[in-house]
């Protein structure tokens, strides 16, 4: 493996700035790494070698003139396939969009291109972001680089696996109920869900409009801050976009990395632990909490009593919004079209196309959501779920009146074996039990690697949550934990990962 691919995005940017390496060399090194290992990992659905090299050449031209487009100009990136990219296939992991090439870019994609980041390709995902393991992709599962027989999390397992396998230094994911943070935890990467509305949703293939949020997937907290500052900010094309300026996230990282959290009040969420949480996960979490104390933070236990109902509420709200959003895939305008024999009506074509184009998990959630929204059941199910959502938001308000940030394990378990939970959807849904409350309330969250579980040697993540618009707090606390743990480990978390066996 090229040493270049082992460098963090920030380190790569520094080499580009000094002219020690070119963006073409850097991009080529990552494309070579993809060619070497992605047959085993399957992080990518589409690799754009030509486009990435062309963008790298343009970056080298700007850098040679001393006119960088951004602090990450020339550093390559991978993009989750739920984010539309002009001229590149965008399938959302579904057969119903197989071969669709958008005529426009998402705002996130526009900002990446404007910042000079070569796009390596599109990453695998659970179909329409419905899943916690990337096993529901219509194009086959992604494998966890730590153990190729285990899941990389979901729905954004492709983005997390690409970063963990050193195929890309940076990636973009989306988080509807934990789809950035949970893959981050189980692959030993950093995943950030920004405050709802802090990053534009324009051009995201919608799953649940009130929950979806794009964000960074990286190997360090500093890299996440650099990427977050690039893609964040107001977008008039997104009616839910915040008008607030992007906080000084890199500055927050540098403050946190000094290791002093004096004056910070940290709340440990009582409801996000105990039964159902793997012993190794809880052990690493307890150690991380002690590190926060050692750094000067005051740690207290906080109760958020309605969090125990968040999972049930989420799995009524999300399917309801999904059933509405996915109605647009009707075989009439774009994507797959299946025409039955004979003289089929438009309804016959629609039925046959959706039957062939949607996977089992998507069908399951569409049916559930349509039922929850139907006459006679709306108030009993969807209406009640929205009331629970309000109570979860009030729990956050009460907690943040006492503390500055909340902490918990990111995921209740480490990466489980492929196929282990496919026959038990409820068990699969419970993988997001710690991450879902943040999406219901719109608050920001980060998952930072916190070690490996004793029982299986697989990565564990620490989740930090902050009030809306206080994303900088995440970065300060995350950077402090990262610095303290790297001091203990003698280096970054991913240095502990086994080298990939590519002859598979």
C-alpha cells in the first residue's frame, strides 16, 4: 500500500500545499488502492477514474499558482450514492434507479467540486438508506475492513469502509437515524451528523425529509471539521437550511486537542446503556468517560426517560415519510421500467416496476408507512409517534439545561457477522437505539473511535451529542478524547486494524 493513502486528509493537504506531492499522484494512489482491495471490501458502486484524475489536474494547476480553492483542494473524496452527482450514476443502492445519471449536482457535491476535491466515486449503501448493515443494497453487501465476514454498519457502510480501508481519506455520508455514526463506530472511523439544516439536503435522494442529514466520514476529528466547514452553510434551494454561519469547527478541534476540558459539564445518558449493550462496548465507554474526567470535565448522570420510546416512534415516522417520498418512483419519468406482457395499463407497469425494483426492506417500510398514514390509523400511529418525538426533544432541552454535551456508546454492539440479523428486522433496527434520538430532535452528534472490544477485537465508538447549532462542542470534546486515546494507544485507532487479505 502506498504510504500516501495512510496519511490523514489534513496531512495530505499539507503535502499538496508545499508541493511535495501532486493531486494527480495522490488521487492515483487511492485509485490504485481501490483497484487492489475493493473486490474484497465492495465499498464502491461506481469509480470515476477519468473524472477524478481530471479534477486532480485542475487542482494541481491552482496549487501551482498559489490559488487553492479550499484547505482541502486536491484531496480526493468518496460520496455516498444517495447524493446526486451530475454525470455519474446515482442509484441510492436500488435497482429502481440502476443506470440513472443525474443532470445536476446536489449542493454538497457542488461545494466539493468548488473546493477542488476530486471525487473518486460513489459508495455502496442500504437501499434508499434503509438499514444498519449495508446488506440491503441491491448490488451486494459491503464488508468491514477489520473483518471481511462482518458488516460495516449502515446505511452508509460503503463510505465508512472506504475510509477505513484507506481507499479514500474522506467521504460523505447521510444520517437519518445513525447512518453516519453507527458505521463510524463499527469501522473505527469518525462520523458526524451536523445539526439538522446545517448542511443542505438539496440533491439528497430523500428517505425521510425531517430526519435526513449529510455529513463527514473521516479518520480524524480534524479532517471531519475541515470537511464540515466546506460543505456547511446556508442554501436557498433547501427550505430547511439554516441561515447561521458555519461555526469555527477547526478552531474548536485545536482547542480540544490540547486536552483541557475544564468547566465542561458532560452528561452520561442513563437510558443509553445496560441491557442489550455488549460488555466490551460498555467497558470502552466507561474508560472514555474517565478520560473526560481526567481532562477536567465534570461528569454527571442524566435521565432522558422518553428515549426508550424513540426507536418505536422513529420506525413509524420514517416509514411514513418514506412511503410518500418513494411514490415518485413510478416508472413514468426516470429509472427502471418493467412492462408486463399484453396490453398493460399504467398501473400494471407501475406495479411490475416497483415489484422488480424495490427490495424487501424497502417494501416492508413502504407498507408500514402507508398503513400508519391511512385513514383511521393516522392519529393512532403517526400522530402518537410525533407526540413522542416532541417528548424526546423536551428530554434534550432538559438535559442541555444541566450539561453542555451528552455522551453514550454509539452502537450497542460491535460489527456483527454478515447475515446474522437479516431474518430479524427488529434486532437490526435496535442497532440504532443510541443514535435515533438525535435525528428526532435535530441535534448534532459525532462518533469517535474509543478502542476495541475485549471479546472480539473490533472497534467501538463514543457518541457525543450537543444542542442544536452547537456543533463546535462536538469537535472540541471529540478532539480531546481522540488526543487522549491516541496518547494511550501510541497512534491512531486505524493503525490497529489488520491489513486486508485481498486474495479473496
